[in-house]
C-alpha cells in the first residue's frame, strides 16, 4: 500500500500545526488538536538513536479544547523510506518504551526504513501530569510479585480482595485530590491524542503496531480513525472487549489453553502415575483442601489451588511435560516436586517504574465506562473462584469510582476494513490466538501468525520478519515459515 | 427398532491380516458377505451392500462376533475411497437419501463407503436400553426434567445417574462385552473393512463424534489413512476433559457472538457484555415458572445456558436485546424464547441405541474418569452442566472401556487434515479447529457462515472435493462466506 504522506521540515524548532476539524465517520466530532514543540530527548536511549524529540501539548478533555492542557513526549526515529510511518503503542497499559534502547532498536529494525514514532501515553512516564500512585502496588500485583499477599494470604479471599480494592480507592482519591480529570485517561482518549500527533507531524496515514494492551489500543485507534490508519499490527493483543468481560469468563480460556497444551501427555506414565486430563483440576482441588505453607523470613505463604492457577497464568513453565508430571503427582498425593515448582520469593523493589499506577488503573477501569460489575457481583465471583485474585487487575474496578469518559461502543470488537496482522505466542495464557480469532469474526481482513513456543512476549526476529513483510504489502498473504522455528 | 438386513449372498474378501504399525497386535479381521441393501435409500443409489462379520474383541478373534452393514457407492475416480463416519456417537446415515447423495457429491467420483457402527440399530447385537433416556436427555427433550424440574440439582442429576446404572445393568445381563463399543473398537472394525474391501489407503470424513472417531482411526492406523476431513469434530480429548472447562468454552462462544452488539441500544436498553452473566443471575434468583398440563417447568440460569447450547440462536442481536431486558428485570420476551412445551415427550428412540451411546461416550474415557464425588461437586458449583453433555454422568457407568491410556491425548499425526466447522456451533466450532490445528503439520480450516453444528451441504462438498483432489494444496474457501 502506498500511503501519501508529508513530513515536517527537518529544521522545525517550534512547529504548530492546527489541523482543520477532521470529522471521521467513526470518531465523534471532537477536535483532535495538538501543538508540537521540539525538545531535548528525554532519555539516553532516544539520544543514542538520534531521535527527533517533541513535546505534544494536548487538551486533557478533547471535548473541551480550551480547558486544561496536558503534554506527552513524542520521538521520531527518522527512516530513509518515503512511506507511511509506524507508530508503536507499548502495553501495560500505560507503560513506555522511550528508555529501552534495545527495544527501540528492534522496533526500528521492524519498521524497515520507515519513520518510527514512539511516545509516552497521557499520564505516563515523562508526560505532564504523571498519574503516579503509591509504588507499593508492585508488592500487591499478581504480575510483579511472585508471592503477592493477594494470592498467597493471609486472610480469606474476600478480605484479600478488599486489600486490593482499598489500594484502588486510595489511588483514585490521590488523583482526585491532585485535580486530575480521571475520566479522560483511557485508551479511548489516547486515540484522540495520537491522531492529533499524527496530524501535527504531517502524516496523512500511519501504520500502527502495539503490544498487549497496546495491541488493543491500536485496534481502538483504527476503529476511531480508519481513514488515518493504513494498517494495524496487533501483537499479543489484550483488547478492551475481552478484558472487560466478566473475569470468570476470561479466566476460562486460559484454563482451556493449559488443558490443550497438556493434552499430548494424557495417558503418559510419570513414575507410578498416569497423567489424566483431570489432573489439573484435581491438583487444584488437592491444594485447596490442604495448601502448602512455606515461610520465607517474615513472610508465610500459602500455596493453594488459586496459587497454582496464578502461577500458570503469569509464568507458564516451558517444560510442559514436566508440568504434566508434577500435576499428576500432586493429584495423587505426592507433593515432593512442589517446593521446587513454587520456588523462592522474587525481589520486588518499591519504586516508581515505567508505568505510573494511577494511569494503569485509569485505563484498565476507565475504558469500561459505565459498564462495570458491582462490588457485590465481584465479591460473589471471588467467593466462587478465588483464583480470580491471581488473574487480572480488572477484577477490582468496581472499587475505582470514576467511569471513564468513553462511549458504550468502546467495548465492542471493531469492524475494520484496513489490513490487520495479529501476531500471537502459542503459549500466551492471556492474549493468544483466541483474540485473533475473535477479531476475525468482525474484521475479515485479518492475517494471523502464531509463534511456536512463545508466550506473551512476541518480540524478536520472527516478529520483525513478519512486520517487514506486512508493511511492504499489507494485503498480501505472509510467508509465516519463521513462526514454526 | 429397525430390522437387520437379510443376508442373501456370500462375498468373501478376506485379505491377509497385517497389524498396522501403530495399532496394537489386535487381529483386525473382517469377513464381508454381500447382502441386500438394508435401506431404500441405499437401493435408490445402487449401492453394493455387505454385512461385515467382526470379532467383538479384536484381541480375541475366536470369541464373540458382531455384524454391521457396509455399503459401497462405486465411483469412477480411481483415487482412494472416502469412508464417512456419522456422529452422536452411534448414529447412522444409511436411511437418509438426501444426505447420502450429498456425501456422494462431496466424494468427487471416488468410491464412498458408508457403514453402521457396531452396536447400532441395524447391527447385531444392537445395544438397546430403556427408551426413557429420550425424555431425560437434554439434547433430545427441550424440556428435560433433568434441567427443568423444580427439584434441586442433585435430585435432578440422580434421574440421569439412575438411568446410567440401570442401562449398564441391563447390558451386563445381556452378556454383551460393551467395553469394546467405543472409538477404539470402531477404528479396528473400519480398518478390517478397509482391508476386506481391498483398499490400500482411505480418506476418512466424519461429523461431530464421528469427526473425533476419524482422528482415532488415524492415530491407530496412520499408514492406512490418506487424509482426514473433520466436520464439526467432537474429539475424545476435548469431550473427556472436566466438563466445567468445556462448558466455559461454549460460554466463550456466546460472548463472541454477542460482542458486536455491545453498546448498542436495543429495544430501549444499552446492551452490555455483562448482561449474559446478569441475566443468568437474575433467572437463578427468581426462576421463570411455566405450567404445562400437570408439569411445572422451572426456567433458571441453567435453563438459559441449556437453550443456548442445544438451540444456537440464529439472531444474536435479538438475544442481546432479550438478555439486556432480563438483566434489567423485564421478562416479557422470555416466554417466546423458552417456547411452548409440547406435552411430556414419551420414551423415544434415539439416533443410536442408548446402550451403545453410553458405552461409547463413557467407554472412551477408559480408566480416566472423574469420581462420583468430584462430579457431584462440579454440578453443585455449576448446575448448568445438567443441560450440557450427557457424559456428565459417566462415573455412574461402572465399566471402563477397553482403550489404551493414551486414547484421550491429542494425537500427533503426519496426515493432511481439513477441519470444516459451522459459524454458529457452540459445541464444535472454530475452537475445535484450534484444537486440531497443531495435531498435524498440514491442517486447513474452513468455517461456514450461518451454519450450526450441521455442515453438510454444497459448500462442504465443494471444500471436500478440492481437498481430496490435493490435500496439501490450499483450498478456495469462498463458498464459506455466502
């Protein structure tokens, strides 16, 4: 696809492009307006790569362009190809790739001579404001801390849910006190920022690529601004319409993935036992009936059935045969392999990372809009399935008081006409090919590539091979041979 | 009960028996006798019919024998023939002229080989049991008392488990070795028939449970199978998982189909994806009571999921509107959705003899079953399982099928596979295509728009013909979108 484009003058110092009102048939009539100012690059990585850096000045509420302003850092890694640029959307949601030199080099390689545009999200690291909250979230999050008390106790599941709910409430209160219009920090509003930045940089159409929650954000971008998006590359996407379903329904596909990956070992002997299709369930039941209790310094952890599900979700073992052997042992009352599987605590420094937690929660909960479960409904769900505590942060969104400023259609899968490539990892417990399949139900122009042996991280050589091919001719069927290696 | 065909002539085609590489040392030997065709449909299409005489236990060739009808619809294409495996498990296609013609059309001039399964209605023996399963089964009776009675879940479940125990006792007293009536026994029958008919290799196509049996066929006899066409497949390794996981896979299907209507205003309400859950809970909290004659049917959340599973909606937008209304306390559309009970259905014949059906679905599990306690706990946690699959009650079927331990693993094959699924199939749609995508290096998938569990028709035939012509070459799937 040859996209018409224009680029800003290389010598631009303070460039202001006031685009005319762009009335997309899909986005509503918000004026997407940004002012770009050239700036010193905010990270060593960007300087090492000789990026051209800007600060984008944007309205906090795109419906109120004369209201409060926010800013985000933007960087352009110029290429030598006269073709539409590639915008990259990191995951989190709310994280940033601006300080990761290695990551940026891989992305640049994938862009294959096109301009690569990277940025921080509104509210993200390097933006103003940064939506920080208490960094202790890292010690609660089931993603970051191996033995988070939310999964490993003490207390009942509902008490532990209350603990995470209390963090959400405190973080929400902090942002509110800072005068942040919390409802505006969503994937929906980010799409308006990016389109404004696109215009300000003078690109007519852009390719968009994103990973995880960013892989969801590129789909929202394409849905809202179809005329400005030439093609979409969604990598291990975690889109709004799946993550905002009832958590109990989202837990199920991950369980089905485990059973599918383990199904080749059914009937195989492991010592005295034969692996059964039911051993995953049975091991969970056995651990619920009698959890493993371990002490590490001052922390006592309880490893029950929910903890087993948590571990599989966030850290699925590479050695599936070994996992089948372990599950069948546990199901049959032999726990000798469990301690090695459980492992030791990881180090979780309490510090602000590349994702401000206030932004993270604003996006995770805000994109639900008014369409949330109630606290009572979530409590009932956790009582029924405590493993939800080790699953996704969407669980506690009823404790995040603000509804994002998004239309009800935000949680609908997009019907896209432009070419879409979905790259997934075969072992991704969250965002594998089921998401690609779901997207294909409503967007016929979807190509998919499932990387053998890979999990949620799809970055690497094969990803770049696919991306380069796709960008060269998005409508052409890809050679996917690298995915099998 | 249909009568077995009268055997008229003798046709012997006993070939040397050589155990296939991956099968065990079972003696897969069949004697084929030419016979009158057992159905009018087969006579109309000029089939050549046989009765296959087979050992009930292929490891004991001198023991009890079983007989099944086999029909060959000769073609003018010299290529390997197509063997067709119907579903349920245990049903027959031999009496359905239109289906036979469609299958022949799909075979693209190749010989089409049809047969009834061991233990089925026209086979000898036929594994009959009391016909009351027709009333209890949530598949066969849309107001099954197991789902809709006013008694609590475990009491309703007991109706089903009692049936399993009674049927099991009846078969046992009949002397049938019913541990051999399953995918494994059938695969050995078909391999023996293949040899007796003198075919070196065969293409295998099968629908639903039959789409699973052909994978078993290929697992145990890989060198005899040229290609595989799995239509809405329901393979052993998925149906013999914990049923709660399979139930949630079906829920995922409903959510996918409802997702395009999220945020839409439908009959005055904005539809939310959470409305499926909310409607379910609203119905659990206050079930809808429906009086029909002397019976009262209770339609609760389990009833809702039962309906979605066995009667996949054609109009998901209307379903979205209904769910939004129920979630919001408006039940005015519910009666039309539930439908009118047509009175208590009496005992009725199923597509397969019920004894065969249960021997098969429970027997394939081998020793790998949940316990009664585990199953009761699962029903307690999710009563909607009562309206899902009948195999839920297999712990009450006391006999283990004679199958190897690896029988329920996903097979590893090196044979081209085509998976044909229906867009609206909650059981065996695209997720099964996903399950099969890694079993062989060459797996093609095709999903037919607008179709449910049944995919037989022109598009299916067009896909199958192309695939049979060159199984390794990508097929043109344009007909699937019409």
